[in-house]
């Protein structure tokens, strides 16, 4: 499957929601703020929005990256989300996952997130797929990658509370028991075959 990526316009796209007279002077997409690209399913960037707006119920489509790390024995590395996370705290999830910042390409965001969460910098990502995932608070364009090898990983113990390799049978036995995030469970059903085919 060919690599998918975001398409940024030549001119700066609008801030969402549009600013109105009487709005506070603080620009939610100003310098130093966390700003995400708002996209169409094709990857075309059509706007910019703050994290708060993207997770605030309006659910503009914004891109994220996921990295599945699988070793040569078919074990999948999972991270345990920090209890301080605003979404799915304390549950086991994909090895690396995070939002794409405005201006980043997918691979740039992938390497940044892998470095921040696991100190993981030396890998060759394989693109698997992209799909739209919607939860009660947000709507994401999920871009899924994999890395295959016997890696030593170091969870940051801030965003990631723990991490370890799981046997595939152990994962399958714990599906539907609130051990994993719903997004991980749905995504695993989509990518399990392609992941194992990489071995």
C-alpha cells in the first residue's frame, strides 16, 4: 500500500472555530499553543484548531499516528497509559500513539512521539493503513505504522506508566475485559493480519 500523508495548503488555513467580535484576545492557536491540523479524510488540511476544540464535542477530524512494535517472536509491545491522561487513563494501548502537530508530516510526528514516549529513535516504520475513528469526544484520522525487531524500549513514566511485550494469545484472552482501550481493540482486528505478515 502506498504511503499516505497530509497535504498542507500554500496559504495558512483558517482557525477553527472562526474568531468573532467579543472573543477573548487570547488566540487559542497562537504561539506556544498546542495546535492540530483539521483535515478531510483524504489528508487535505483545511483548518487549524486547538486540542481543547478538537476534544470539546465539535469533533473536527484531526490526524494521529499509531506505531505497533512487534518482535521477531510475534509479541506485541503495549504501553499502559498514564492515569493522568484525559482519554482512557490506565488502560493498555498501542505502543506509540499521538496527535500530529500543525505543520508536521506523519513520519515526523511518528518519530517525535516514539522518542517522547519510549525513547525510541532507531527504527524503520512500515505504513499499514489509515482510517477514521470516532469516539464520544473526538474524531481522528488514524495513520497506522509498524516496526519489527527486538528493541529495548524505555517508557517515559509520565505519559506512559508502563510497557511490556505481550504474547498475541494473552492479548486475545483479555479482549473485551476493559484491559485495553477500545481504539486498540478495534485497530488490532484491522491490522493483526498485516502485522503478523511482516514477520
